[in-house]
């Protein structure tokens, strides 16, 4: 006897089309999950802003893409603590939700990836079982309350990437942690270890590039930097604070090009200033065999097993970070890749998500677990 396949409506982030980079790590999470769930035989409809495309390798699988027009939703990432909810005229978020609710009549569940107020608020009021994979910590009061309200009503509808992320919220029960997943066929393992230092992520203050640059400067080393230049003034200030030539801007690359360049590095530095929910780039580097030297904060602090796949140092301590670089050769590059294969493949991630949704539906009485 096998579990019957699930019919799922997935709702993408409303802050940009899939492939734009504006959605940060959520875009890759969504792509991995779509791929992993489809490979397990589930029937998927992905609702995403106009211009989105299905991830590579997915078109032949049973996934329907519904593109929705509308104005991008502002991101909560840089919102103030007391920021109000904003929805632009002709916003893509309500339009995507309308489509999701319409299609939900033919589906077992709706799985939302957007970190926003409206999908949280409607959850207890709509007949469709809505599940939310929360992609950030508590970045403002209104979002913290919206997520906690859903948890008080039915915590089974929420999942988080890491325990550290979930600890931002007051939850009555232990958090459901599903981690994240990556299509490991896209990341080539590299045995050699003599290359430069690397850093990857959106170029924005919460990512703490200045500390990695300071460590590279202290060592007289180069730092290769990949990522979307979200905040120009910040990027210029970071560059001006270190000797010329320390930072080598490599731009925002496709996964295939990024992994090629990442794989050359002898270590990736990861220096978040916020409670990073997960830290895709940490795992992507490890998948190429690159050890990660990270601040013991947020998701990276949970993903890096000091001594196994990288080294953890005290948050905001640039001298500890600098000293750790000289020890990165003590980490076996093969062990980094092995860790990712065990904990963060598309298959293990989508299995954890499937279990979460099946258990949530069974608890609601919406589905019989076995047929
Ligand atoms: N990324 C990319 N090309 C680049 C640099 C980064 O595609 O040149 C992607 C990377 O693969 C990752 C995302 O940008 O999926 C950053 O996600 P992360 O979880 O590290 O941070 P977020 O931006 O979500 O805070």
C-alpha cells in the first residue's frame, strides 16, 4: 500500500518573479521543492508573478505554472519594527492568493512561500488548508504577531528552516523544522583547496559583508563576492573601508556559474548580522566541498558543525574570524559534501515537507493518510 500523491498549490514569493534574484533564498527553496515533490509523484501547480519560469529540469515533470500579473509586494526584509502592512494598488500578492483559493477546490493543500501578512491573516478564515514555510525570522512586529496568531490557531500549518529562526517566535509547541534542499547534481564537488576566500549573498547590511572584508584585509587576502547588489551605498562603504583590490565583485551568477566559482574557494566566510533563517549559500558552498567559516548566529550557526563542515566563531568577532581562516585546511572537503548529501538534498527536504503536510492534513481530518 502506498500514500496517494498529493495535489498541491504552491504560492511563490510576491516580491519578484522566480529567477529575478529579488526573492533571495526563497527562489532556490521553491525550485528544489518543486523538483523534489514532482519527482515523488505529487501533482503541483505553482502560482508565481508574471515572468517566472519553472526551475531547470522541471518542465518534463507534472508541474503547471500559473503566472499572475500585478505590482510586486515590498519586502519585509528592511522594514522597521513598527512598520504597517502595505499592499500596492493592483498588487500581485492578493491576485496570487485569489488564484490559489480558486484552484484550492481541486487540491489537498495550499503551500505558501511568501513572507507576508495577508496569507497569514486569511489562513484561519478560508476553507482551503493553507500551510506556510516561513522564510525569515521575526523582522517586524506585525509579521511576528501574524505568524504567532496562526501558530495559536493551528501550529501544524507552520514550518521553519531552522530552530534558530523559529526561536524568534513565541510558539506554544516545538517548531516543525524542515531545513532546506538543493539539487546536488548542479553542484560539482571539488577536492582541491588552495583557492581564494569567498563570500556570497545579497549585498545588504544584514549580511555583514564588512566583517568578511575586514578579515580578508587583515590577512592581505582577496575576497571574491557574489550576489545581488541590493544596497549600492552600503556596497561602496564596505569597499572603501578596506585596501583597494581586497574585494573582487563577481556579480549575481546563475547557480551553475556560481558553483563553478565557489568550488575554487578554500573557504566561504558567512557573517550575518541578523537571525538568518537558513543560509542557502552556506550549504551551496559545502556542496562544492568548500568549508564555511561562519558566525555562530541564526541558521548558519546551526548548519555549520564546527570541525566537521566548517568552523563557527563568536558573532561580530572579526579577529576570531580572521584566526579561523588559517585553520580551514583542518576541515575535509569531502566531509562538507557528505553532510549536504545527508541533510540537504532535494529528496530529503521534500520528504520532510511532505511529512509535515500529510501530518497537518491528517490532524485536520482533511485527508486519510493511506489509501
Ligand atoms: N545567489 C545566486 N547567485 C549569486 C549569489 C547568490 O543565485 O551570484 C543565490 C544563492 O544561490 C542563494 C540566494 O542567492 O540561493 C541567497 O540566499 P540566502 O539564503 O543565502 O540569503 P537570502 O538572500 O535569502 O537572505
